C-alpha cells in the first residue's frame, strides 16, 4: 500500500469516529470539544519528530490489527493538566506529575474502548498493546530505535474553552507490506462492499487448482418465518416445559445512584449513600436483567424477602425467561 493511500484511509477513519471521540471527550471531561485533522504527510516520521518543541507529554502504544503499527502522540502539557483538572473537577496544577499521567491513561483507555466498539460495529478490529504515558523534556527521551523508518504524520487541532491545542500523531510502519497477502483471486473492495450490503457478487471460486474445477457463488435465499411460528392457539409459546428447569438470576433493586469517581473514593465506614427512590416506593424485581414485577420488603424469619404487589404484562414475563 502506498503511503498516500494510507493517508487517505487514515483521514477517512478519523472522520468515521470523530463524533464518537467528541462524545466521549465531553462525557469524560465535561467540556465541549472540537477537533480538526490535517495530514502532514508520509515518509520518514523519525525526521519529523525531531522538529517537535519540548517539553511534551508522550502517549505511546501499538495497534496490532491487521498490521503492527507503532504510534507516538505528542500532547502539550497544558492540555494534559486541564484534562485532568476537568476530570476530577479541581483547579489545574502548574506541572505534570505522575498522578496526572495515571489519570489521563485511564481516560485514554476509556476513549479507545468507545472507538473499539464503533469499529466492531463496522466489522473492524482495534487491538492496542503497551499503552504508556510519560513526560519528556527533550526528544532524547524517545526510544524509537526499533521503530520502522517509514510511516506517516498527522496533526490534530483541539479547541476547548476558546483555547487551541495541537496534538501530533506519528505512525511507524511499512505500509507497503500491507498488500503482501493479497492475491489476484482476492475480492475487490467494490465486491466486498456489495457482499456487506447483501448484493449479489459475480465471482467464481476455484475449489481445486489441480482439477481446475469452478463453482458459481450465489447469494443464499432464506424463506420467511411465519409471525405465529412457535406459538400455540392460546398465544403462548409451545414446549415451554423444556425451559422450566433453567436457572435464572432474580435481582431486587432497592435504588440507584450515579456518583463521580472522587465521590466514590471519599466513601468510608459509616458513609450514607442516598438513593433515587423515596421511602415506601415499590422495589423493582428483575429476572435476567428484565423487569418482572414490583414489590415491597418483608421479613421472613431472619431473612429479608419481597412481597410481589404488581406483575409485569404476560409478554414482558415471557421475555424475562430468555
């Protein structure tokens, strides 16, 4: 793959996850962000990285699917200090310390988790290894001896609270090797797109090179299910007896509470957590995560129990069995 092609794919991928990144940044740091990307180019990022102004906070990790790419991100210390301060709702410190790096590392892992979920929905993988955050006073702190000479560079302008921050991304990989496993018989990108969209693919697959036999590939057609399939004359599922010995988890919910991390850390012996239910309100009874009924607390001998005061509808109770 040519580096120019990789730059195009990098830009397209950023556009596909931009909304997710902005959403998780807002949730995590409680501020509105905007991000713009500019591709500096491809070639030898080891030379480009020498032009960075220090000090910088360095985020390093490897993405291993489908090819190993070493990534180095350069973050301005002021951005890191503000991100940490917004996350814990405190005033920003004057210098980056280990606690800031640890906090930002947890936030970064959350961001990557959200991105991974988005890519999974597109049938893509994002596997990350060796994620590290460190403070560098000069480029001498960078260990790029084992990094590929080739790669690409991208810059991101982050705007928050009317302040602009530039974050630089350096990717080290031999992009030409990405096409090594591609064969002449491989499907084209258009054919793959057609397959994903459920359209017919005009392709022939050889099943034996020696016999030179070929078979036609056709799209599978399934018959439609009857809406009443599996239901008895009384509208109830047939053969439910076979499920009667299945164990289900029954959970009684007293109430809920959303707390900040700093509030949880302040909890100790004797702390009181106020829930969202008022005294006397019915409690929820859940079976396998689905609400089955409501009830009230009672005492049976020396144990707590719950008396059911209201059941969910028949359809909801049947769904709870699944």
